[in-house]
């Protein structure tokens, strides 16, 4: 199982991506946090912005399809997309995630 993260400018954008990922069966669960404050360098300047962080729980078999879905629907020109492979996942949670996820439901 993997955990993936991305950020958006507004809660509405975050909720749209979260709902889409879960409806398509590519993420078992998405949590939204924020607003958070991000500092970053963009086009030579140090910027800061309020953002909303999405934490997506995804089965390894769906990670590539989820990445494609998020990038296709993300409002940012260069969205954050980071994924971590989990070393330990509770058996009941893993089974729930498997039953809540599709093979690759992109239609």
C-alpha cells in the first residue's frame, strides 16, 4: 500500500480531486488538511501560499492510474505528487482498502 500527497489552492479543488479519486476507486480514502502554509521557490522567487493538503491512501496496483488521474485534473501547472511505500499496514485496514478500491476504473 502507498500514501500519496498533493496540494491545492482551495478546499473546493481539494474536495473535487478527493471525490474523483474515491469515486473512480483509485484511492481507498483521501484526507484533506488545511489551510497549511507552504514556502517554495517559483520562477526564481521565494513564494508562500495557503494550500490544502490531500493525503491519499492507494493500493500499489492503482498508484500509476491515480497519478494520471490527479495530474489530468489538477489545477496547478506543476502539482506536487509524492508517494511513499508503506512498510506496515494493519491487516483489517488493508483488507478494507482492497475492498474499497477498483482495479483501474478510469471511465
